[in-house]
C-alpha cells in the first residue's frame, strides 16, 4: 500500500529559506472549520453572528464539494457570505509553484503558510488510486542525516486545518482532472515534511477530518491513510488506542542499533527492539499490517546480513503482521550517500522474500523534478524563477 509515495527528499530546495524573526512572532494560523469537529463548528458560526446550521452548510461545501469559493455557496444568503467564508474557511495556503513529473502523473506543490513558512505536498496518480503525500510540520526536528527536511531543523508545527487544506486542495485538483481524467482522491500519506507523531494533536485532528463522513470530514477510508514515523514509541501506542485503523509506517532503515543510532538520532531514545515491539502492538490493536520503510543506502545498510537480521527481527515477532518497503535512497545535495546497486537491492529484496516477508520496492515518484527543482531554486536566487 505504501509503495506509492514520494519520499521527503523530493522537497524543493526553496523550502530551506529561513523564517524571519517577525514571521516567527506572528500569531498562530487563523482558526478554520477543519480545526474542529462539527459541534464546535456550530459554536464558531454563532460567534460569527450566524445560526449554528450555517457551519454545517459550510462544512458540506468544504468537505463535500471541496471548495471555499463563496460564490459557489448559493444556499447561503448573499449578504455577508464572503465575510463568513473568510472568517470560517480562511485561506491558509498560498501556492508558490507546482511542478509536474512522470508525464503529468505527479504534481508537486510548494505552499506558503500565513507566516511565510513553506511546506510541500505531492499528488500522484496510479492506475487504481490517487494518493497525496502531505506535510505535518514546516521543517523537522528529527535530524536524520540522509533526509533533506532533517537538515532544515523544525520551523513549526502545522495546524490541523493547514494539514487538511493540503488534502482538500489535492482532492479538488484531482476532481478537476489535473491528472488526466477527473478522479477521486483515495489515499493520503503523512510522508511529506515533518514527523507526524511529534505534532500529535494536530495530526490526529487531521486524521479524524480525513475519515469522518461529510460534513464532518472527507469520508476517506482509514486504511487508505498512512501515518509514517521515525518511531516515537509512546505516540505509536497512543495512536493504536485511538480506534482509527490507519496504516502505520515505521521508518526503520536499519535492523541494528549500532547503525540506526547514526541514521535516526531518536534511536538514542527508543531502540530498534522497543520500536518493533510497539509496531507489533499497533498491528494487534488495529489489525492493520504495518509497513517497514527501509531506504537502501549503498554500502551503509544494504548488506545481505542486514536483510537477514531484519527478517529475523520481524519474524521473531510473528508472521504476516508486517511488510517491508525498501526505497532506493534519493541522495540529498552534498550528501556522500547514494542508492544501492540494482543487484544489491534485488538481493536485499530476495532475502526478505525468502524469509516469508512481503516486500515491495517503493516507487520513487517525481525524481525527475528533484533536479529541476534545484535548478528552479537556483534561478529563484538569481531572481529569475516563476
Ligand atoms: N518523519 C516521518 C515521515 C516523513 S519521511 C518518517 O520519518 O517516517 C517519509 C519517508 O521518506 C520516511 O520513511 C523517510 O525515512 C524517507 N526518506 C527521507 N529521506 C529520504 C531519502 N533521501 N531517500 C529515500 N527516502 C527518504
């Protein structure tokens, strides 16, 4: 299921722009209906001077018709309609640019938030589904050395509505036929910028909006939502207890602590064994098979013995509860690391498969716009970009 995501290293270099001091001091993002569940939205409508049921109508436009265009809301009184929409469905994202890859099947959008912070989302068409990869934070505090966002540090958490708005926009774009024929967005993966479980409350709010039926939310199936984590163990257990069976992806990248300590700094706090135990508990609580993400880095973590160790660690905890997604490393600028040789990758996969573990090499969408992005950002610095 998660063989379809654009890993964060596809992030636009323009994202590395630091926030100014004045931007940091600015207030939280404006309040938006998507920040809350239906009853609270009714309350906000009343505070805005209209009856509570207006919140329900606005919610149907937003989550059902995927629009915040006041002129389309003909069931609302014309007088004050614009103001009401501005107040309850404020614009949260401004498009900076959108790049196309994979002959139009991938659209990567760079967004600016109200305070100048920037995030990215990626919309991807597949024969059987439409997936959007979204950001949960501007930057990231996890500092994984192979990851572009990890090098930026954390700017700030996104609000629930800032996360939901990326999905709403993707769903609208897809419904409008931007990927070819008009199509319904089906899958959402939290694999853009940020560590979702480090912004737990806002991410959980967004997950609820994704799965609640209209007008509460978009009515997506929980199983088509993937939350990907470096492995914040207490938060994994908390997510397991929420009763929303989203798919959990664990960014493991090494089966041994000696190496994982270097690749994923938070491994200093929660070790491979503790993380895999939590992943197994997640499977038991939700019945959802867990995805193990494993970026294959040449001569670093791609040895056959590590594939065997990974298989042993997974099988020791049961059968059929997990699948592995090796991802060819997408090298970040200036990094010494690169993707494994094809033959080494094939051997890694074969070792896991022989051990009875379902293994699918993840498709790296949009790799052809990474280079283009770098060029665009370079042009932007010279004042020549769009
Ligand atoms: N912070 C979360 C979600 C964002 S990263 C997490 O770590 O899971 C989404 C996935 O892309 C993770 O599995 C991450 O390890 C992977 N990734 C990051 N940088 C990468 C790179 N340069 N090449 C390949 N995969 C990468």
